[in-house]
């Protein structure tokens, strides 16, 4: 599928990084089916358990065991390709296995203040700034909620967050915070208002969503009910697993993969069994506990292997993949963050991930920094250029130009050079100047350049405005669901 020239996507060829050989992939799939059929998953919704029992699942209390034929039928029902639409059609994103898209990550409860550098709780105004900056960065193709609107009431906080993002960007929004039926219904109504009605939203989903399993092998009932609200409305409803080896999953990487795969497939099986053909995706951000600190090993080699393996599993099941890509353990936009995110981005590229989440996080996904988002976009731009490969044709080989310049000549003034030099990657934040210029400028680091770029974009960038009257309608919807939640 063709994409707009506005979208900066990774061109994905056949993945070259496959940590699972065919025999290992087959054993992992068999282990997954055994977990789902013998151990099963806990499902917190009695209504969903009853519907699954009627469809052929074995239900014992809250435990639901999913026979292999039910899982295989659900995977067969899931659509292979679809488009994440955007309010601005130039930012429509076909999920076709040929393009990789970057998002901001979330939903951090804290942000590094752009002016003071202090870590503090995030607010709705912070989410507006994150969204507006993401809208201005062409490398960011779609939007998670980078930070939470901590100053809004919890039951309807996701609706305020979605309302804020719709007003501050024309790009696709992937809602990760609406995990109750009420919040999901409200989100669908907001999306329908933007899309132009229920049928228009089904045809062009400007919103997607996902729910997170509760490792090990558990699903909150309200989250599953929310997933079905989205699926019934035609809003893509994915599942993301965030298992932690040594804590909520086994210590071995193979064990983490087996359990994580079971959780993702369980969620997809539930949605596709109860809403056949609903757009969904395979998401995973599993990691491992650092046994010295009790925190997670974000940026470690296990995480990189998981990224590649999950992307490989998603392609094996012919599902779009969402892979945790940028979420370093570093606490500042520094050497450690650059190394961790550079390697992480490269792994997601080589493994062929469709959705890469996401830019801007620090401290193992606990804190968001606007300058880190700008730096991550720079890394992504470099990777995108790398993924473009080397063109080999008569024009690119330049044999005639080489002959015309001859031994000892210079290509700087040649028309061929002028015509092609802008195709070279040019950094915005890397320093390639002289040592003297660097010292004269006060020895600025990339972080300082990123901060200045963030300030400039936030000052100058104006997102595409909402249509006349739409802002008031979105406010009306948020108000109506707030009253339903008992919030005046």
C-alpha cells in the first residue's frame, strides 16, 4: 500500500533478525497452545466467561481454558491488514507489513519540566505540549498518551486525554488509558464525532486502542469489556503484554516468551471469538527484573531479544505488531539513553516491527522528557535513512561523472553532486562542526540542542484546527460521560 509523503516510515523488507529458528518457533507455538488449553487464563468478567463457554471454551470459576481449535480459528478471523486513519488524511497509516511507524510512549505519571529540568507530576497541559510537539515532528507517525493528565478525575481522565490529543494533532491516536467500558464508550463517541459518525469511524478508524494483560495469565474484566466496546465500533482493539521475567513471568527468556505469547493470543482469541473480524494487533513490551535493584532491565540484551522475537511471532501469526522500542533505563537524555535507544530502534527495524512505541520516555517508562522525544526522532530518522539501503542504477553509479572528473579531480561543483547531495542524511542535533566552534558555543550537548528545538517547535507549530463546532461537541461528550461517572 502507498503512504503519504508526509509520513516518515521505516521501509520494511523481509526481516533479517529472527531469534527463533523454525524448530524453536514451532516449539514455542506448541507450548503456548498447551498453556492456553491446560492452564488457561483468569477472566474477570462473568458475562465474557459465559459467552466464551458458549463458544467452546472450558470455564471453571474465573479460569478460562482455550482449546487449540478455538485459538486457531480466532487467529484466522483477524484481519491481516488495515489502515490506522487520521484526522489529517495525509497521516493515514496502512498496516501492511511494509512500513514501520514510530509513536510517543506513555503513559508516564511524571515529566521533566522543559524549563527547570525538574521532575514533577504531569498534567493535561503537559499532554497538550507532548501532543503538539509530536504533531510537529515528522518522524512521529501516531500518538500514544505520552503523559497522563494527572489533574483530571481518574474515571474520565482518558476522555480528557483523548479530547486534548484530538485538539492538538491531526495524527492517529492510539488510546492506552481507557480501560473501563464507560471510558471506552466515551472514547468511541469522541472518535465518532471527529470521524463524522458511526459508519464513518468504522470505515476510517481515527482511533485505535489496546488493553494490557495482568501477568501472569490474567485479564481484568472491565478491560476486556472495554476491548469489546472498541471492537464492536470498528475501532482496532489490540492487546499488549508487559510481563517481567523473574517477577510476573519465568526467569528464562523462553519462558517469558511462552507466557507472553499465551497472554497476547488469549486476548486476541477472546476478541475474535466474540467479535469476529475485528481489527486487532499483537503487542508486547515484556522485560526482566534487575535483581540488584528490583526495577526492570529496560535497554538490556534480553529486552532486545524480546523485541525481535515478538515481531517475529506477530509475523508468524500474520498480525500487525506493536513492539516496545524506546524506553531506556537511563534517567536523562545522555550517552546511556542514546545507546539503549539506538540499539533498540535498530533491532525493531531489523525484526520488521510495524508499530514502534515509543519516543520520549526515560527511567524505565516512568518519566517523559520532551527533549528525549526530539532525540528519539533523530535516531529514528537515522534508522529510516539506513533502512533505505543503496540504490544501484546508472544514475546512482555515476560512471560517466567519475569519468568526466577523472583522476585527481573534484566532484563538489558537478551537477550530479548538486542534484543528489540533499539525499544524504543530515543531522539536526549531532555536532559535526569544528572543535573551536563547539567550544565557542559553550560545548553544547545534543540534549541542549534538542531542548532548543522543542522550544522552537512548541512556539511556532500550529496543529490543524478542529472543524467548526467540533470542539464544543467534544466538550459536550466529555461532560456527559463525566456526569454518568458521577463527576459534576
